[in-house]
């Protein structure tokens, strides 16, 4: 920060913890000289002797003491370090039981980080990370490939037969034992055409260093028998790591050993290369390249093995929207045939992502795969439509889910999300109603105290044809025609902004403006903006700025063209 106005905002942010609540991220950016200049300016603004009215004098005295207290904190390196870490409560002598106050700022931060680690360890011991998957396979081939003759002589033969032919349920939980050790318990149940089974696995994982970890796995099941395995991960260099896994599967046919190793390397900032070798029941060698950027994801893989040998290429495009929409396509070809897949996924609520993929292949036929991720749970519905390549199946598999999604989005999801947001806003308003009323009263008192200073600032700016704030509003503006029914919620902040003008400049930092003197939040939880109409060198200017956007005026781009 290079101006006194920016330093003024810095002190105001410190005062914010005591009086005006706002973010104080920018505290460490101000120099002592800038803090002193801002402190002197605030003292002149809020000095009690400048006001004759008893009520104004009392309010000014209160603000003056808070500014003085805030400056003492910012100018003392030790107190400032405590304040930056613990906030105002850390400065209370009676409540200071965490660390000695005579330590240096560096020692205070080190002690704080140690306590944070201890709290994190206790939190880990009480936390589990449940994950689950439910997969339901549906056979719907009768919808597109029917034997009409067979149904003519049977009751109800005109109704297509759709059945669930397989199901898989798996669940796992993590139990952190220490910051290094984690136990993972998982189990699964599967059934296919009336036959089923289950497995249970226990994994003990230990982080050996910042470069690697290892784990031991024990498993049992009624289909494959007991399992014993080990796995290690190691970073060889900052750009290269290796994973090795070995296991012994016990069954009625004897012991089946297996070994898998993966070598991976960062080819560039967004690209990874993998080389995998698997030996055992299904031996293979696989190489792949994965490139992941902010807007796309690309994968190319080749595998030689028994029984699976194939080449695969996939591409995913990520839209930069709030719903995190993605479209994807892939082609996979090998000894088994060729499969082409395309689909899309989209975030439908805060914790839910819905996706659909159409799979067209030879000789696999046509399938539709629907996937719903809800928090840590995954629901998967593979629907087999035909064993052949039928255009009608491809068409309905593509258009059907899209039409269904649009209908659900319009009739259920959007009203539900809208109602959720309204409920959250109502709760937020209720919880902060008394606090907002208090801040509104304090802001109005601050505006009264600024009147005399603002009058002098305007006179000085008029004499030099400088910066005059004609009108300024802060809050929620309704500019969209589709939202005309909503009411704008704004407050007049002309006086507070004019008070921040110095040397024909106004600089607001990248933080919420609701914490500035004379400001308060008129619409809790809603998006806010600052609209300013000002005059500079006799020319009208106007600007609309977001709540947390930095603002610097005057600017040539704000000029209002009066020639049209």
C-alpha cells in the first residue's frame, strides 16, 4: 500500500475487531509510518474536543479510545503477533493462559502451531471418513429387442420385461489412530443372477515420512478366500514416485500370488506419465499419459496383457460455471471389440453431482450409465439396453436422460435449491439481527461525527477542482429485469466515502466494505456492491464495484460521456 488512505483502511480494520467487524487480512501490509499517519487522521476525526453536543462528544470519546487501543496493538510487534493469531481475546491479560506473553512473535507463532497440531491430532482421533458405493445393474433389453411372437400367447405379454440382474454394495470407514497411523475397514456384498457373496478387508496404513507411506491389508470372503497384501508408496524425486503392491490370495485352488508396480512422473505442470506392470492372475503392462488442466482432462492409455489388450483415449471438457458442468467422450478398442462412450455430469446441489454416460460398442451393444455422487456416497445404475447396435436405443439413451434431467431441474431441483438458500438466509438474518441493529446505530453515530470533517474536505477539494463524492450507495442492487419483483437493499454511504478522500484520491482495499465507519451490512448473506457517483475536475464519473473488489478513484474509465 502506498497511500495514506490505504493505511487508514488498515487501522480501520484493526478497529474493526474492537468496533467495526471486518476482515483484517491487510494488517501485515502496512508500514509503521503509514499506520502513524492513519492514526493521526482518525484521532483528528474522532477527537472529543471537536464536538460540543454532549451525545456526539460521548460517541466520539468512545471511538477515540477504540482507535487508540487499535493503534497500540498494531504498533507493538508482540501484541500485534498475538492479535494476528488469537484476535482480541488473546490480548486480555486474565484470559492469556496459552503461552507466555514475553515471548517473541516468532516464538508465539511456533507455540501456536504446536497447539494447532495437538488439536488436529485430537480431532483426527474422533473423526471417520465413511465412503460407500451402491451399484444396481438393470437389464432393459426387452424394451428394444423383443420377441413379439412369444408374447402374443401369454397374459401381459405386451408389457416389456425390465429386471434387476445384479447389485453391489460397498462401504468403508477410516479411523485415524495417530497423525501417522490410520485404520481402514471396508466391506462389500455382491449378487449376480441369484448368486452372491461378500468380502471384508482391514488395512493399516502408516505414513513413514514426508516422502512415503506403507500399508498392510488383511481380507476374507466367501468367494475368493483369505487375502494378505502389502503396499508401499515412495517419492523418489519431487517429480517421480513409485507404488508397489504384492498379495497372496488363498482359495480352494491353492495360493495365488500377485504383484503390481506403478512408476509415475510429472512430465510438466499439468501432465503425468504412468507405467504399470502387473503379474499374477491377469498379467499385463500398461502405459498412460494424463493431462489435467482447469478446463480439460485428457487420457491416453495402452495395455498389453492376458486377457485384456486395448488402446484407450478419452477427453473431458470442464465448463467454468457454478454448476461445474463437464462433457466427456472416449473410445476404447482391443481384442474384446470397440466401445465408444459419451456423456456429461453436473452439480445439482451443494453436495450432489449427477452424471449420465451412453456406451455404444461391438459386441457389447448399447448401455446407459447413470451416476449420482452425494457427499461421500456414490449411486451407480448401469442399464443394459440392447445387445446390438440399434439406432433407436442410441437415440433414446441420449435424449431420454437429457429430457428427464431438464424436467427434474425445472420442477424439483431449482425450487429446492432456491428454498434452501432462502432458509439459510432467514437463519442468518435471525442470528445476526440484533448485531446488525447495533452496527446500524454505530454507523449512524459515526456519520454524525464525520459531518464537520467532511465539510472541510469538500471545501478543500472544491478549491482545487478535486474529488467530490456526489452520491454513494452500498448494498444489493437489482439490475436484472427478471428480478424486478425483488426490492433493492442499499444504504447511503456518501458521507463515509467522502471522509476517506485525501489529496483527491480514494483507495479501498480488497476486503468487505461493511466494516468501514459509517457502513453496515444492509442485506446479510446476499451479494453486495458499491455504486459511486463522483465529480473530478468538474466532470461526472460513475463506478459500480463488488463488495470485496479493490477500488481506486478517480479513473478515466469511470468518466460519463455527456456528448451522447
